[in-house]
């Protein structure tokens, strides 16, 4: 089950590997393994609808940097975290720009809601819309 | 001192609520220990041999009396009546119950304290010069930058699941009291020709099984770009570090494998990207934070005279106080290294006593040093005698700053599940052997550091004399190292040869010390003599 935080329709085309995506010019969805360089996708943003980033273990934090790089480079399509995705990491994943989640184990919707609402303020700007407290302090 | 505003407080309070829920779900079996472990570590909670250990953050080692009293209260209410100050200026409690941990965090939050990111694969509590704001030799107080970085790195979404731990230190003096080059990332405040503040930046240091000194990655970084630069470093490491072998995931290993030049190139390239995002805190925010660290209202026209008629007191003054930047004031070091005791351990009663002294005589401020002692940063010289009497009454007037009995020792096999050998009894035996103060003063500055295993929490790599506990065919064995330093002359210590048993290592240390006394030139410290004459004369003394 995929949890989505987007209003557009899900992109149903299966995601292909990064190598395939770079050579298949009609592909719109890509799956990125932990450790692969997402900057290779930057020239292809106009045809890219879905990026799925693998979390082989929830403690493997490479996907967080991958997501941030995509968002700060201007990618606006769906960004999905797939794999060992747990409720206790969901806030950070959202803040790094993930807007859909395909966890191996289903997530408890109530806990997800709490986790996303719990912290009223954040200290630093990230890929989400949250305003850092230094900005709130100085208007 | 920094005071929380409603934002800081709301964030800390939310954290307590979050951890309470996580503990509840763990106890209810809704999450596995494997899933829970990184969450509890990010809240300072380790599972040790006998109980949970809670490590509470003391950002840049600065405490108020009120906070120290709370630490005493926690020791009394939730532990066995004492706490243990650590080599990263934090405090830890060794007898904690999991179900009480959220209550402890809630109590800490009432005095603007927390245990956030004190362990686990996160950006750890930031350490700083423990004389910051008082040292006669500092360019400016480094703590505002440390506080800015504390905020910037707290719950950083991109860097909360790093390959390993990441340690930062900040100083502002030519003399290094924070072991800068043993950190993953270290900053020394400097000024350029235009007198603008910036940082000399070091990266890639660390102890553990493969010690590396941090290398100078940037000679001058404009101060307000520090968060961008730090993020660039973290990103290069987070993306490219190995994830297949926990012993090869520290940033120092990546730096070593890529080479300093290539690592620097990648960081600078990433810095170009990150700088454009505009995530650096603006000048006004630095100024807001900095205002909290304005110097206390030092009196002027104070006497520099100290009545030295009590000889015990005079000895204590000479050893335990250092020059302050304000005339008529001194910095007081409170030894937590009683001979025969456990270094860094303090009882709740002693914490209360030191809090009282700080409130009455040091503008309500205290510091924790990375050598596991306490500091009263701003004491009028005319009050020193009263301060000494109050400390003496609490059993805290020992005289041994930087001397042979001022030993750093990790918890070792008495507490730690990773240990190969006990550290505390070895430190106690060495201290007892050298207990005579005249002998200690004659030997002079000598930093002994003891670790119970290769993880090096006792900093044996940085000891003038280092001791490393190893497991040799099922029995505890100790290796001797010589020539390390954590100061501005940083260097890794070198293993002398075959190890010793517990009594043998004490004898070996004594032989090394006696060889130094025989070889030293006037004014030379142990380390100076070792560096001048080299390894061989010491090896010969130790192994005969
Ligand atoms: S050095 Fe080893 S024994 Fe000592 S505290 Fe660290 S892990 Fe434990």
C-alpha cells in the first residue's frame, strides 16, 4: 500500500533502474538504489514523473541526501520512499521532500498523523515548506 | 548563558512527548528492539552490562547552578545518587530504567536540558573550550557559534541517519583545550586581515580502532557560511561512506580512502551547491544568540592579591587556577579525580555543593571540561579562599590538574558491554602509586588516558601515556602507548610493545616516568622529553 501526499493521480508505470532510465528515452519512472547518484537525473527532469528511492534498511540514510538533492535541483514530481520505511522516520523523510511512501510493513495512519504534527517548529530549512525558527524569530 | 525562547522550549517538549510514545510502543511490543535502538540512542539511552545508561547533553560544557541541581536531583531520584561527567563534556547515569527515561527527559526539559543526539549515528553534542568566555588568550567567545550549530544540527532531517557518529568541537584560542584535531569536524575561530571572523576548519579526525588526526580542510571560512560548509561535508560523507562495515563508516575512513585532496575537492564542489540554498542562519540570528553570551558584569578595580598564608590553599591556587581575562578574577578548576576514586564521578551532594559555590562566587556559571573536571569560570581572586574552603568541605579540593593522577579512564568492563578489560581499577592503581603530591608536582604535566577496548572512549591515542585494555586469551591485558597529545601539538600515541597484566602496567608506567625524570632537560614535560629523545630509551626502560 502506498501512502501519498500528492493531489495528482499516481503514476502507474513501473519504475526502471537508473541505468535503464538513462538509456530508455520514453521511461518516466525510475528506481534509485541506495548509493546511486541522483544528480544523473537532473538533465531528464522534464520527462520524469516518479522517482522511487530504495531504503534497504531504515538506518541507511543515503536516501535522505538523494531526496534533498533532487528537490533542491528543481524536481517536482513524485518522490517515493520504498522499503524499510517506518513511522519514526517519516517526519525526516517528508522534510527531505518525499511525498509518497511504499513501506514493506504497513504504517499505522494514526501514528503517521501524530508523527507529522508533533513538532511545532523546526530549526533549519529543508525541502518542505516549514519555516525555520530563526526566520520566525526575526519576522 | 543561552536562554531558551518559546521555540526552543516547544521543540524540546515535543521531543519528550515523542520519546515517551516510542518507549510506550517498545514496551508494548509494537516496535522491535532493532527498530527502537537508534531511537533510544538519539535520546542518549544505551543498554550496558547491568542497566540502561543515559547520557545527558551539556552543550559546549556550560551549565548553570539550577541545571546542576537538576542533574543532582536526577542522580538522587533515578540513579544511585551520583553521575559521571564524560570526555565530551556531558554527564551520564549508569543505573537507569527504560520506563523512567521519558520522565527524566521531562524533568531535564524544565531546566532547558535534553539528551538529544548524545549517542547513535548522529551529529553529537558540540564541545568547546571549557574556558570559553573567560580565557585570557581567546579571540572571542566560541560558544555563540557552538549554540548556532547546536540548533542547526538538532533534528537535521538529511543528517539524522548518518553512517556513524559525527563529533564537532569549536575553540577560539591558539591553545587547544578541546582536542580539536581528534574530531570529525573542528573549528578554530580566526580573523582575516579585514578583522572579519572566520573559521580555520579541520575534518576527518577520530580515535577508535584507526586513529586519524583531522586535517586542515580550509584555512579561512567566512563565519556566516559555516552551516552550508558543514552540510557540504556531511553530504559528501553521508552519500559516499561505506555502509557495509561498521568499523569503516566513520568519516575519517572516507577521508583516508579518498585522500585529503579529493575529499576537499568534493566538499568544495558540494559547498557550491549548498551555499546557493540560503540555509545559513543570518547575521541577526547570530547576534541574538551572541547577546546571551555577553560577559557577566565583572567588577573593576579589584585586588590581584591572594592571601597565601595557608600553605595547602596556596598549593591549590597554584595548581587549580588559571588566568582570567578580567583583572581581579581567576578561573578555578575543580578536580573530579580523587586518588582511589572514579574519575568524573560526582555525588548528588557534591553537585549541589558546587552549584552553591557557582551561584555565590562565579556568576551562577559552571563548565565541564573534556578531562572530566568541573570549572568555575569567573571567580574573584579575593573569594578564592572561601571557594577553596567550600570545595574542601565537599571533598572537591584535590590538587592534580594535568598531573599524573588527573587520569581519564573510560567506564571499561565495570559497566561497558564492549569492554575487553577494566579501566577504572588500573587508573586507581596508577593514581595510588603516584599519590604523593610532591612527587606529582615534580613529574609535572603528564596526561594518562585509559581505554577498556579499542573503541578508545578513554582517549588512549591522545595520552602522553596511553593504556589500552585488550583481551589476551581470555585474560585482561594492557598495552602501553607513548607520545600522544590532544592539544595544539596533537599526535597519536605509539604502542610500546607486548602488554602487561594489571599490576605490570602500573610498574611499566612508573618505569617510563622514572626514565623521563632521568632524561629531562630543565622545563621539559614528559611529552617534550619523549619527543626529543625518541621511543628507544623509554622502550628500554619499560622492557629492560
Ligand atoms: S573504550 Fe571500549 S570499554 Fe571503554 S567505554 Fe568505550 S567501548 Fe566501552
